């Protein structure tokens, strides 16, 4: 019996066939489109590669030209130059090999003669303040009325030396600025120069010998209500804050010296927007002075520099050296504890010492005979002993958790110093175990580096052309590295003022 076919099914069959054909055509068109798109992308990439390969500004890595000695000479092509300039530097292939070699040699010799320009010196505007604030504290008196500064070509006021010398950075910086104005200053590279126009200056220098003022005039006599040092500080605040330059910048571009930790004891709280030149921050609140704003400058070492040092690991019999005040206030308790730990050790010199009875010269001899020299926090985190050790080429062992060091943003002290936390140093056997673990090879490496960097801490006058890395210049460079931040602070201060109308 035959199955009957539904009329509805017969009616839908052509429709289904038509739908199937439509789906097939759509798939076919989609595939064609994808193939066409792929061909287009490949064509674009091909043109891109062709154009990039013909780019005249492409860097030519090197060209080797063999000379008489068959040693290749290399020419580096600058990608920033024009195509004509680049082509002009290439050897002419029509020339002979010898001619090509001579041309390349001449080009290299010319390039070697061109040295990069020296960095622009820091431009410093210095107030012409009364001698009572600076060289008058040394007993210098001007020859005639109206003269503020000594002629440093013929008359450099003598510094008293002694313990006053260790905080004498103010003296050396001021002399250097005065010398920079003279034709006798023949240096081709200067870290700082004095300018007479404030609008040209990067910073303003305040020539107050604050450390000398404290050392010599901080005591109150029977005839005084307050010390001369306090009187000078009060006068300084009134004088400086009344200046147009201070009002324009809010004092943020001013450089004020406060190297002795007790100097500027009252004025610092009124002049704190300025950049202080300090020894450390042991007696400052973070609001008044801090490492981000201010400059840490070295002490002037008191022992003489160890010239022509031919000593070595075996010719320095003392392992660890310390001579100085043992019982100190504040963080100086570490000295006392270490004294009890180390005083019986045979290869350790740990004793009380002072400047009396040729104490400085004795300390110099002792440091030159020692492999390592202890620099322990006393009343303040730092002391001149560190810089005496550097001058003696005795590897410093620094035990001072809060110490800040000069130029540490560019100088790695770990290459020539040993740092020990106070808590570790007080553990029995820790300190001696550490220094005894440093053998000849490591010590020699640190000792060699120490002799290389000692000039960074040597304050001297007058500066010579080869003094680019000596202490005074290094301090000016440290100030220069702060200058961009100072400029930003001044601009921010001026947002709601009209400084040029002051």
C-alpha cells in the first residue's frame, strides 16, 4: 500500500531547497570577503616594509674599513641627522682603500677633539652684608668706609683653626664666591659663580659665619644681657627678611650656613624656608631642617691628609681604632657600651682622647696605623672623626643609625665604609667578627676607593683648575642639584602674589 504524500509537504519542499541554496551563497560570499581582506592586509604590510627599508633616517649600525693594519675603523651614523649629512659621512666607494682609511681616521680624530660642554655653573647672588656678620668675626676690618669684602688676591683673613676649623665650611664657600669674580680665577670649569643681578641667580647666598659666631661669641659676659651671637642672629633675621629678594621667593631660594649643630639656635626657627648647610639633623626638627630641603656638608678634617700613602693591609697593625670622648649624651651611650666590650681586645685601640696634649696629631698617627676606624654617634649623629679617618685612609666603621652623609645622592659610601646598626654593634662578638671577616683583597679594594674619594671632603682655597671634585665645588654641586626643586617651590609660593611689584 502506497504512502500518501501530504499536500503541505509538497508545498514546503521547494521552499526548503531555496533556503538551503541561500545559506550556501551567503557562506561562499563570506569566504570570498575574508580572502580579499587577507590579501589587502598583506599588501599594506608589504608596502610598509618596503617604505621602512628605504627610510633615509634609519640608523646605520657600522661600516668597517680595513686600513694598512687591517684593523676595522667604526663610524657611527647619527639617526637624527638629515640624509644629506649622513651620506656625506660615508666613505666614497670610488676612492682607494688608503684614501678611505685616511678620511675615516680624520673624521674620528675630529670627533675625539670635540668634548661635551661643561655643565653651567650655579649662579649665586650674595648679599653685601656688613663685615660684622662674616670676616669681621675673624678680626678683619675694612681699610676704608663702604668696603664690605677683603681683597682675597692679597689679603685673605686668617681662620683661627683648632676646633673652630671643623665647622668652617662658611669660610671656604664665601672665599670661593669672592674669588669667582676675579680675573685671577682661571678655572675653565666652575661649580658656582657670583652674579650681581638677582634675576639671573639660581640661589641667594647669606654670608653669615654662624658656626664661628657660636664658637666665639655664644657665652654671655657680665656686662651683656644676651650674647653677641644672639644679637647677630636677631639682626640677621631682621636684615634678611626685609630684603626684596626674600619677599619675592619667601626665602626658599636662600642658602644659609648652620654647620655647627648649636649655631642659628633662634634664627633657624624664623628662617627655615631657606636651604640650610648643616653637618647633620640631630638637633633640628624635621619642619625646620631635613634631607630633602637642606645640604649636608663635610666637616673640615683636623688631621693632615695622608699624602704618598704606601701603607697596606699588613703594615697597619691595629685592627680597630677609636680615640675620643667616651661618655656622651643622647645617642652617645653606644660609645660607653662599646668601650666595655672592646677595651680588653689586643688588636683594638679604644681609649679616651681630646685635643689637649697634641691629641689631634696623636689621633692622626693612630688612624694611619689602623685598618678600621670607628665612627660612633655622640651628642649628634655625626662627628669630625669620620672625615679624619677618610683623610688617614682608615676604613670607617659607622655606628650611627640617624647619620646623614654629604653627597650621598651621588656617592656610594658602601664602597669605602662599613655600616653597622647600633643594636648589632652591642651584641658581644658581632663587631669584631664582622671586621675580622674582611680579608686583604676586600680591604685593599675599599682602601683604594677611599684614596680616590678623599678629595671630595677636602676644603681648600684658592681653587685651581683641577679642583673640580674638591670639597667646596662638591658642596656647590650639591646645592645645584637642589636648584630645580627650589625653583618649583618659589613658583608655587608666587601663585597668589605679584612678586615683581614688591
